[in-house]
C-alpha cells in the first residue's frame, strides 16, 4: 500500500488536508519554497515507507505524519 499521490506538489498546509494522506506517513522532497514539497511516497506503515525510500535512494526526503 504505497505511492499514492506520488509526484504531487504543493504547500504542506494544503497537502495534509487531502483525504488520500490522512492517517499516513508522507515522504516529501523539498522544493525551492520553504513550505512547499513534492510527495515522493506515502504509506500507513512507516517501516515499509522508509524501506522504499532507502531502496530508491531518496536521501533528501522529510517524512511527516498526516493526522
């Protein structure tokens, strides 16, 4: 269960309000704007998300939980 919204860009304040991210861990790649980012991947299971991020060598991601 992962990768929903992959490549979605926007302000985190807007992204976190989207239904597809609620209750999930979201990996974000930073953009040139401090409050913006691009969704790399998302999953309810933090360990699974981290494993995929590591395997994809996405070293500059932030991982946040979307309540």
